[in-house]
C-alpha cells in the first residue's frame, strides 16, 4: 500500500510489492546514480533496507521514473511501468509480481 512515508534521503514514495500505485502519479528522480540500461547515462536509483530493495528508473531521461521494481525480504516482488496517455492522463501499470521462492 502506498503510504505518506518517504525513503530516507531520496524523497521517493514508500511502496511495497502489494501496492496498487493507482493514485501515485509521476515520480521525480533527482539524482540517479546507476546506468541500468547500459547507454552510458545514469538512469536509476536503488534503495536497500533490511525489509526490501526498491529500484526506480528513468529510461527516457526526462527526470521522472518510468519503471519501479521492489523485492521484499520474504521474496515477494512486483514491477510497474508509468504510462502517459495522449489525453493527458497517466497511470502506473503493474507488469510483474510474484514470489522468488515459489
């Protein structure tokens, strides 16, 4: 479930593998530190805690996350992509979820 908490120091939403992300909207990435797609431009932020690891990525380099993945300590995981529609609306769509141990 999306909560009002923030990941410390990053200003990103606190999500888990069961979050619907329905009302989340665009998420700004201020200081990406990793190049996950190998194009030579940093595009992602990773935050690891004892409870989970969350990876936010901005593959089109517009300053906003296009993809987020979370993997929890118990093996639950989920991924979402952010879609902007021609009519001006937008949404996060879940693209994957499950449990790594199953």
